[in-house]
C-alpha cells in the first residue's frame, strides 16, 4: 500500500504503530529468533538493573519484618521451595492515572463535579475522539471497559485469597486521586511498597522524574515477582504477560467483564463475590494461551516460541 502513495506524492507518512513486522506466515526460525531477541537479548542499562535488583532484595528481605512468605495463598500459588528469610511478593501494575480515568469515560464515584472535570479534560486532550463516551457507565462496566480502581483491585486480590500479610509491590506512576485514592488498598495490604518507599533519594537520583526509566524499573521488579497482576489492559500488561508466559511465571489476568458486572451489583454479598471471583479466575492464573492469527508473539509467545512438551 505504500508504493502507490510514494509514486503519487513522492512521500509517505506512516502513523506510529507498535510492531514493525507481521506475525503470521513467518518462518518458524524467524519467529523463534524474534522471541529470543525480545525476551533474552534485550536488557536494561546497568543502572536500571542495579536499582531494580536493590528493590527486589528489599522486598524479599525486608529489614523490619519476618513475615516472609506473604500470605497463605501466595505460598500456595508459588511452587518454588520456601527458604527461611526469603520473602515472596506480588507485583501490582496499577495504571490509574488521569488520562486513563478520563479516556475510559467511566464513573469513579466522584459525583457530578468529577464527571464534568473528566469530560472537560477528555475534550481538551482528545477533542471528542473517544469511543467510550457514547456509552453509559453501566454499559461500559458490563462490557468490561472500565479500568479497575485501587479499591476494586484490592477487593479482587482479597477475594483470590491474598491477605494483610501479602507483600505487595505497587508498580505505578501517578495515581488519579493521589494517596487518598489508594488508602483503601493500603489498608487491605499494609505491607504495600513502591519505588519511593523502598529506595533512597540517592538510589532514585538517575530515574527520578523520568517516566520511561521509572517504568523500566517497575518492569524489572515485576519480572522478578512471584505473582504479577495488572489492573487494566495496556502496553505494560501485554508485554509483561508475554514475557512472564515465556519464562513460565505466575500471572493473574483479571476478567474485566466479570468484575465490571460484579462491581455494578450493589446487592452481592462478600461470600458470593469471593466465590464468583475464584471460579471466574480459575483458568486465568498463568495458564498458557495459544496465539491466534494477527495476535502478537510478544504477548502470546506460544506456540511459536515455546517448545511442545
């Protein structure tokens, strides 16, 4: 399609896109090479690796705590032999910034004032080019189009069996609503940590204020976690799911449609919520999913890049 444009105009402008090559009808050896490059050859620069490793050590060997395994369910999920002094931890990618909240067009309980503020922000940034804005909040939640709030992801984790002894690493940049918004999550998981609580100012000096580098640190720590979960789909979620699948690591994929419907049900009891969540996520905790046509091998590396057993 590019050649005719070049012949007609002498120039072709290509809109940004995530992947430079197609994923279908590609020789097997090329597919495997691409996976090896993406998952093995590409590494972070030394200071990202060093900082990431320091954070992981702080999480696994906390100075002021000997809780170690981080909750019964976490011990059960992780098959590795538990050694005294080594702590397990869950990495939570919480993408709940203002852009995400506004673009989703969902209602987050802030009343009319919040709705108007987000609508104004949405119009200023995207000039009406937001498909979700044509649907009601009930429709969006019923279709699983709303990102999970910090409170909701906390309830999901609790329903799955994680408790107040679970050490949680919060991989996030700026949370919409600030500390007040994550207070309920912190109350459920008092051992929750993030980059700033684990590292000194000196350790963070090279990455502070640099969103891409901070995200790289979160990626490194999340790859070392015993369990990973993301509060909403997106580039980080897709990359992490693929990488952890390739490395055979535990990853929970929230059922956004199921959760949207559950959180819209104001009469559901906790036992019913807990049972429904557990049944709905029974096959969403790291089981390998085979890639379908047009899907990325970097999100679904099987079967192209993984041996059959």
